[in-house]
C-alpha cells in the first residue's frame, strides 16, 4: 500500500480556468484537516523552465528557495499553503525529454528503442512520485497544464492512466476542471462542452472522478444531475466553482461545495472540519479596510496582470495586515518623462519600481525615482527597481551624469551597477542567473533591521547584475546606505535612505515569500508608510 496518495487536476474546454487556484484551494482544505500536502505543476511545453520565457508569453517567473525558475502557479501554492516548493514541484516536457535523452546517451536503456510509452511516461511517473517518495506528504496534488485533447498533454494523461492502475483506484484520483458557459441569448448554462471534454479524457482511458465546473451563474441541481448522468460520475462529485471576487474566497467556496469531503471519501481517508481560522481572519481584514491608499506600480509589463503576480498578491496580504485597501495604479515606465512625472505620481502614497530586464523603460523608472526621492513619497525598488535607485542617486547626488548599469550601456564611464563576477564567463541563458535563497546580514540600526526584526534574513534572487562595490563608500557618504550585505560575497542586497519617510531598494524578490499566513514584512511596512503618507496634510 503506498502511503502517499495522488490527486490529478486536468483542465477541459478552455485554458485559464484556474486549475492552479482549485488545486491550491483543495490543498488548503486538506492541509487544514491535518494532512501534509504539496502541489506540483506539469507543464507540457518544451522549454526546460519558464526562465527564458518572456512575461508576455507566460506571466511572472516564480523562483523557489532552491533556485528553480518556475510557473507562477507555484506562487499560489506557496501563498495558500505557506509551505515552500522546490525544483521537484515544476516539471516541463523539456526537462522530461532532456533527462530521457541523457539516459539514452549513457546507454542506460540497454539497446532498447526509446519511446514515448514507456520511456517518457515512466520518466513522468518518476517525477510525480519523487515528491511522494520523500515520505513527507500524505497527498500530492499534480496539476497538468494545458487542456485535455492537446497533443502535447497526451503523455501526461497517459501517465495518469497508468498510475491509476499501478497504485490502485483508491490511491489516485482524477479531478477535471471544466467550463459551463452561459449563453445569454438562450439564457441557459450549457453542459455539452463539458460532456465532450470528459469524453476526450475517456478516449485516453481516464474516467474523471470529480468534475469541478467553472461558471458565472449558479448551476443548480438539475444541471448537476445532468452532468453526473452524462459524465459517469455521482452527483456529489459535481462541484460548482462560481466566479469569486478574490481567489482567497475559493477555499471556502470549495468547502461549501464539499470538494474536500468527496476527495477524501474517494481516497478512503477520513475527513474532519478544516480549521481555517487564520485564513478567515485574513479574509475579514481584507474585506473590511479602514483606509485606502494608492500605490503606483511602475514597470514595462503593466498591461498584463500576470507579469507582476506575486507583487500584487503581496500587496493584498500587506493591505489586510494594515486593514488598508491598496489600490494599485499601473504606470508604464516607457511613458514617464520629466514633463509628466508630476501629473503621474503626485497623488500616490507610494511607488514600487518593478523588477525587469533590458533597457526599455529604464529612463522613466529613473525619472520616477528622482521624483519620489525629492518629494518624499514612499519608495520600494525591487531588483531592477533597486538598481535604478542606485543609478538615480549616482547621477543626481554624486553628479556622475552617465552612471548606468552595464546591462544597459556596457561602456558607461560610471558602472554603478555591474555584471557579477560569477556571471562573467556564463554563455547559456537558461537557469544561469544568481538564483534562489541567499543569506543577508542586516546593518544595526538600519530601517531594514527594524522592519525584519532580525539580524540575518534569507531571500530569493534572480539577477546577473549587482551594486558595484567600488562606488559603495562614495554612495554611502552621501546618505544612501547599504543596509543588507551578503557576508560571504560582499554583495549589496539592500539600500536605503535615512532622510526619507521610506526609501528601500532590494536586490532580491521579497514578493516570492509573502503568504496569507506570513505577509512579507517589507510589504507590510511599505503599506504602513503609504498609509502615513495618505494622512499627511499636503
Ligand atoms: N536585469 C537585472 C539583473 O539581471 C535585474 C533583474 C530583475 O529585476 N529580476 O540584474
């Protein structure tokens, strides 16, 4: 008897139905009943990881403690479960094939013809069970990316089919997330696309055990009965997932629908009342803000919600902690200039300059940072945002007029941000940045030290360039302090200004570590500074 049980979440009818949120919500409900759960995402694309993908293609690239560049759904898993994920939690077709081909080159298949079945499917099954074999988890929830029927998802569905046989029906469960569209002309919810999608899954030999039905309107009993009849499931296994005003409502909605109960029953596990006290007190604070502030988010992918996912979620956590509604005003850095900066930023209570790569939009970021520094508007710079704050300071306070990052202008005479020594001989782009969690010591009596209430912190990174320490003394002598340093390498991780209400730039990504149960201290403090700013009589 395997001790770990496996739950698969597949998607049908349409993409973007929110498989990640359903998986995370179910995991939350199971975790809140005492089960140890983790979630894994299988992505059917050929890239080894999303690290080389443009945010326009794939949204944010989420980074784990152990330095995996992963799908943004892993961010949801961590935010919901408050448990870190790792390399093993995100597998792509690229990774699967790479590993099988490497084994073939080593002769590990002993002269056999290497085929999709069994070699690719075995590799997939092995990756799924890597987490189970750690012995740490009662349940693994595996989300299969894409939509059933996609050519590229077929080996994953086949692996699921085989696992049902290998481990037994009561140890492996298939949840199918589907869409019930509403036709306004007919004023009717339609089940046919779901019937087809369940059939498509069956063509691959997998009977869905549970249907989770995304809908804009209540689906009611009659539709549940119809779906049960046509799709070969019992009625209690037809779960409605109605549009929610926040993703954080979904665990409670799934609880009302009994998703956790039916899952546990089918897996022969006992169910209890989940303890969601902390979760619900977060929701209560989130829903009942006492004040409202406006924060500008300056970046170059602002038209895409997913590109700065973790930052937006971190503001939700920090807003709830402060009982403040944080309205995010997205501002495209490319269109900020000297003439319009006042009109764009004057009414804000805080400005966050986002991470990023490449030259596009950086002058706008620098212009914005000058404005908030001079006008004492709270400023938070993340990664590229921190680097731009150093450049702004060097240009305008140290008078190094062409100060820049060598990422943007290689030949600049004042490279205040420069390629890290460890990066200088790297040619390959994928997975070669300074990634994952690194230690950082905080300077005594600094704002960072006070905010974290700790001498040492661990934060996640994703960058190639760094603060150039040749300029450290000069920059500090004018008041921009390096308040966080990696003691082993000497890399500057945090900069801050003292004569300013809140001006902090971080080389790392605090947004990856903010969760509902552990809102990130820097975001909490920044929102608090925004609140104080909003109360000033300007
Ligand atoms: N492009 C910058 C670097 O590589 C910043 C990276 C980031 O913002 N994640 O150092």
